[in-house]
C-alpha cells in the first residue's frame, strides 16, 4: 500500500476530490508516520535502558544500606583492661586491641551457652562471626568510658562480611567450600543466633556517614568521609569556577572586541570542553603537585583540577544564556543613557541568571561524578581518615571523593565491597538527581519573575 | 557655538540643535551614509523618509552614537549638538545619550514594573534626591506620554504585560523621564495599530514644545502629519531636505517626487 510510485502516464497530482488522498499525500503521510514510529522506538529503547540501569543499580546496591549486627553482653574485666585498678587512662591505653580479643571470645561463648545452643565451635571461631572491627569498637568505648570497667555492657557489633552476606543471600553453604573465613559450623551457629534474635539485619547509617575500611573489614566501610572530600572539592569548584567563568563569559560576550584574538580564545574554549578529563588530571599533577608543591590527595588540588575542567562548561552555558537575552534590552538600557556595565548588570545579567545557574549546577554535577582526573592526583586509594574538623583541614588533608571511593571498592576482591560500590553509586546518583532538580527549580523560579 | 547660532539665525528664526557636516558611515566595506549635511532645528519635528536600506535609521543612530555598539561601524565627519562635536574623543557616549534619548522601532520595555521602567533613567543619572521626587518624575513622564490614566492603578505591574501601543508609549515615557534635549524615534509606530499610532503622533506633536524630535518613518502620511521638516534619503544620500509641505507638494529632486508618488522604493 505504501510503496506504490507514480507511473509515467499518471499525473503526480490528481485533479479530483479533496475527500480522497492523492498518491503524493499518501506517500508524505506514510513518511511522517514512519518517522514518528522511529522516534517513539528511539525513546522506548532509551526508557528500557534507563529502567534496566536503575533496577540493576537499586537491586544490587540497596543491600549496602543494611548491615548485620550481633548484640552481645561483654563483661569489661578489670583484670584484662586495668590491672592496677587505678583507672589511670594512660594505663588503660596501654592495652592494645589484642588485649580486648579474649573479652569478646568469652562474651560470645557466654551468649551461646546462655541461649542453650549446641555447637562444637571453639570460642575463637564463635568470635569469628564478629567483624574485626569489634575489638576496636570495644576499645574505643572503654577509653571513652573508663568508669564502666568491671561492668557488663550490651554491645551491638558488626557481623563479619560472610555472615552479612549469608543473611543477604550472597553467601551460601556451597559457595564457602574453599573459604577459610567461615565454616559450615559457623553458619549453623548463625542460623541459631538469628532464630534467637541475637543476629539481626538493620539499616546501617554508618555506610552513609562512616569512613572507608581496610580489605579485611568490608562491613565497616562507609561513604561519609569521601562524601566530605567531594563536598570540599565542590566548595573549591563553586568558589573558583562560578566567578571566573561568569566574569570571563560576560567580558567575552559583552565587552571584548571581535577580532582574531577573541576568535582564537572562543575556539579554544569550545575545544577545552571536549578535552578528556584525564588530561586535566595530568595537568593538575604536573602543575599543582609537582610544580606548586600542593599536598597530594588533597581536595584543594582535586577542586582546582575540577575547576579547570568545569570552566569551559560554565563559560559556554553562560555565554549561551547571555546571547539569548534580546539585544533590544541592551539598546533600551543604552538608549536611556546607561553605561555598558550598567546595561549588563541591571538588565542582561538578571535575565541570563537562570541559564547561568543551570549551567553552573550541571557543571558542578559533572565535576561531582568525575573520577579520571582524581586518579592522577592521588585521590583514589585506601583513605580511611577521620572526618576533618575544620574547613582548612578538610581542604588540605588527604581524602577521596565519592566516585573515586566507588572505583576503589569495585576493584577490591571481596564481593562485599562490590555490593558497597553499587550502594555508593546510589548515594552518588541521589546527589546528582538532587542537584539537577535544584537546577530545574531555580530555573523555574527565576523565570517566573512575571 | 555662538558664531554658528548667529549664522543660522540669519536663515531661520529657529536655532539649530543638531548639525551634521559631511557625515559618512561605513559598515565594514559597505558605504551606508554618503556625505550627509543636515541641520535639525530645536523644537521641531524632523522626519526622515526613504526606501528601506537607504540609511535613515543608520543616520539616526549616529546622532546618539548607538552605532558605537556595532564593531564594524565607522563614522567620519562631524555631528554637532549645540555646536559641540559628539564624535570628539573627549565625549562620553553615555553622557550624550542622557541628552539625546531614543525610542526604538519595536517596543522594548524592561522586564520590570512600569514604575521601574520609567524610573530607571532618572535613577542612574541621579535626577531625584528622594522617593517623592522620583514618584513625581515618573508621574510627569507617564502623563506626558499619555499613558498615565491607563496605568496609574498598576504602576507595579510588569511593563511587558501592556499592549503594544501602551508599551511604546511606556518606552516614550522612559525616554523623556531623563529630560533629554533631543528625542530620536526609529519607526515608533511600525508595530502599532492605527489608534495607537494616532495617540503616539499626537504625543509627538506635544513633545515638540520641549524637545527636538527626529522621527524615522516609512509612512509618508505620518511624516506629512507630524513633521515640520522632512529629509529624503536614497541609497545613503540625503537627496532633499526642506519644509515638509514643500517636500510633499513641490519637491526639487525628481527622485523625491518619484518616491512620494510611489514610483520608487
């Protein structure tokens, strides 16, 4: 029906009723219908891919927000923790985490015995259900509350990652055949403890607020400190890229003479926007670290590199926003005797503000998700620092960034880290979606001035 | 300045406000205005007529140096405002534009309130000491632009929400709020309907009492109705300049006659 072509003896346009479609009309209409179908198909494919992406991310990542905890009563034996009994904090500090291990072993043994669970496991293997972090947690508590020595306190310890994985279905009895971290007997004990309510899986705030942890303790690793790293970098990017970018765009768009120099600058800015981000990374390594001797791995350096990377984006979008302001507004301002600067700042800039804001936020979001340049300035790697206490410290002390933290987790061997990488992606995506939403809202609000 | 005024007084009772001497304008390589000499009187409406692209708008924009904003535009010759060359290096175009106001072809109110539109010029030039004085200037300007009665109850409504004719009168109010000496109007009625056009024309006639008005128009009826002097431009040349009545009834140049009777343009 659709692919009949006009024959030579038939006129192309039929000279008859409007109620019947001529062959050319049919052809045109079917071409239009085909094009619409292609468009719908393209959007459909896009939506399906988005759906697959989102379901994969959430399916694999939500586990990271839950963690398995074991609740036990630990007797803080004075004989182990403070032999002199003087509660001298220096003496108590002398006891290392190794000194706390026996307390946990006996606590687990008591707990299992109290619940009447039959097991052939030694106390060492019972304590093996707990995270290696447990001793550190216990010691930190005692150092903070030395007066509690001698009492029996209820603690909520992280379970080790195999136990966590067992409860989340990641670890099964088949998969641990060659795993020396856990044995089937231990899993039997886990089943019994879950039934008794000692082991439970709950929401884990530490994943969002905590620091990274070493290879042996994936259950303790969190995004929090790298989130702060990203925050400090964004602070640097916002403080530098926005004023520099907007000032450069206003000058180029409104004041600069149009000659070959500005043409060259314009072409270069357009090209810089397309430069791979790793190039900015190596530039940052060479200039900021090797030449200027700024500290390695510092969010300040990361922020400077990302500023360089974001500037072209901000300049291009700001110039587009300025260009979109009708020239009649500039004429009107100049016509009543405003100076060039007054016409720009009183009339052009307020009208361009929504576009500038959107461009800036999108540039920031792009910088927030950037990993490659951070690889080169040392912001990737095991950085389990504590949260910085001041802005200066936050800018200068070594830190990671959210995407770098995700990359770091994804390349570690333990599958528990893999889950955390997906969880990290969820956190990052929430930030990006929030920023883009803010951009849309700000745009709407500023445009609805009238 | 004095010698020039005396010379003019011999010819005419009115004083010359703007005098152009051998003005040439180039846009890059194209020669847009060729050796134009014209004298525009104070308290007179002068109309520039001519076919599209003849350079009348270009010449108008030379009078308040709006062409400075176009990079490729180059102006030679002298334009004297009260005997002072406005293209002198020492002249700040911003100061000049405060004395030579402009109304554009398309109504272009700022996307601000009606009040702020009118108050903007007085504010940046410091023409008022306090709010009461500013209110007075705004009211006076809106009254003179014959739009006060229509907008007095919604001064803080957006200027862009007015109708086309009202917007153009608002732009005129904005232009006269800074008390210019000369008002340049570039086809101010081309976007307006006949009723709004009539209102604007009436207004132009009233403004003549205080200002020199220069108006570019495509409508010969309009030129005949509002102006006392008419200049006919053709292909960048000032073909003929004289009293409006003479230009329309008894032109010297055959090109003027052809244009007015509709044979060219």
